[in-house]
C-alpha cells in the first residue's frame, strides 16, 4: 500500500510539477492576485512593489551562489571524494544505499546546508556508480536530508536571534542557541528525523518494473577526466604552484582561527563561505585544480541566478502589500500559548513556498509571531524555531533549494519531488507533535 501511494505521488508530480522557473512565475502571479483580492491593492501598486523589490536580494543571491560554489569545490576535493568513495563501498544492497545516503545527507545538512546539499548529491552519484538502485529515489533521499538544516548549526533564525544587535533585540532580547538549536525539543526533532526519514525513504523503494536506473558511465565528472598538460610556461607553473595555494589558503585559515578562537565570533553566511573557500584552496593543492572544480560548480548556479530576483519580487509583494502579515495573523489568531508553535509552524510552511529564504522569512513573519507570543505568554524560543522548522519543512515541496542537487545529479525537479511529497506529510506530523507537546 505504501509503495502504491508513493507511485501515485511520483506519477502526479512527474505529470504536473513544472520546471522551477515556471513555478516561480506561477507563484509571482498567485502572490500578485492574492494582494489584489485580499489586500485591495491596485494592479499598478503590485507591479511597482514587484519591480522595486526585484533586485532586493542581489547580495543574498551572491551569498547563496557562493555557498553552492564553495561547497562544491570543497566537496570535490580529493580528500572529501576519497571519504565519499570509501563510504560508498559500505552498503551492498539498494536498500542499504538508500539509508546510507539519507543519513550522510542529514548529518552534512545539520552541520551546514550548503556543504550538505553538495556532499549528498556527490555521494548519491558515487553510490549509483557502484550499486544498481533507483536513481530518482537515491537523489530524492540525498535531498530529503535538507529537512534538518534550520534546526542545525547553520540555521539562520536561531543564529540571528543569538547575535547581539539583531533587529528584534529590543522586542525579544538575545536568545541563546542553548534554547533553540540545542534545546531538548529541537534535538528531539533532529533525532526523530535521523530515524524516520531514512526508514521512509527505504519503504518507498519501487519494484523492479517501476525502478529507473542510470548508466554509471554517465555519472563521470568531466573535471575528473581532464588530464594535466605539460605546459612549461611561467603562467602554467603559477597555476600549478602549491606554494601560492598554501600561502593564500593558510593565510585564510589563520584569519579563521583568530575569528573563531581568539575573537570568539559566531557563524554567518560570509564566514561560512570564507571557511569553505579557504579549505577548498588548501585541499585542492593548486589553482588549476580549484578552477577546474569551479568550472563544474558554476553550472549548478544557473537556477539561483535567474530565479532569486523573482523570489525577491514575490517577497516584496508579500511584505509591502501586507499579505504575509495577514496570512500569519489569520493562522495565529485562534492559537493558545500551547498551540501557537504549531500554527506558527504551519503558517511558516505556507509562507516558505512564496519566500524560500530563512532569513527573509524571519523578516516577514517575526513581527507577527513575536507579538503573538508575547500576548499569549508563549515560549519565544520555541515559536522562533517553529518558523525555522516551517521554513525547512516545505522545502520538500518548494523545489528551489533542490536546484544544486539536481544540477549535480543531472535530474529534473519532477524526478524527485514525488518522493519528497511523501516525506512532507510524514515529517510534518513529527515536527507538529514535538513542537506542541514536548
């Protein structure tokens, strides 16, 4: 019965889910129509909001692109690839491969989502070279680990509210990560994900007649096939110089030691990208290897470059028209102190479909949920994490963050989102129960 439901979900998504670019255009029209009808804005007002906000995420877009690129370059270093290759030799059956890729993805995404997305996709390809397993489910399992990112070490909302001087410090103060990321309820959700997500992925394995396999020869990376030439030009020697790479790489690592250990500074997107880039420079050993990896990495960034401006436009419509506040207000209007985290989680999941950015979503929803939590005397840390988990949850439905995985794996969103839809319902129950009762 479970496999029948999965097959139905896969066929449904394959038939009706468009390319993510079409999806973002449809979402733009939906957001505009909702603002027109629900907030009584004129068409020209909505168009102006959209156009004025279209380039509002340029800095963030570059940060996201660098997360992908730096993460790919680090994940494609010989050291990391050797680890992935060794791990890929452990599972001997298709079922074991599905479970292992899910666990690796969950662990990597909990540490850092950018690194996790890239590592999980590369690990899925490595497994597919060695084991005959449904490639769609394998890649979907790799992406499903993304569900834990906002409850992990790089979660943007818990890191933001733990940072002195954050934009809501006057209303809510500083909330330590011990009350959010490392709280009992959050760790219960994370541990639950490590148990449930791999098992559900394993249960979704299709029968032989419904399985889709891939020729392992198609999974060879072009960067791995490049042969070093015998160019003895001074310029080529500089490109292949280990000394230059080590000088700049270890200078960066020295800065990071001072940043993390001496100064005791916290995590943010810029320092994460800097960390990944410096490690990639050192582990690749020379500039030529690094640039070969960059050439491969940048191919996966096309979706980010073209789609993020549209999401910035949607975000502007949602915020400036009052639509996001109205939606969140309606959902929390009938909540109590106990049920507020649940309704906040649900509203965050809906808003995330239109605003697929954890930091952006907090900016949209925080004024409403903070006021609601204070009026109901609810747990602010739990409510904030409800927004975080709502944002992470519907990424299983919103295909935007699957783009890096899909680009590396060579698949389309419709190939994996049917499997992810099943995980959406299962994980939604787990998160809701823990946020409400634990």
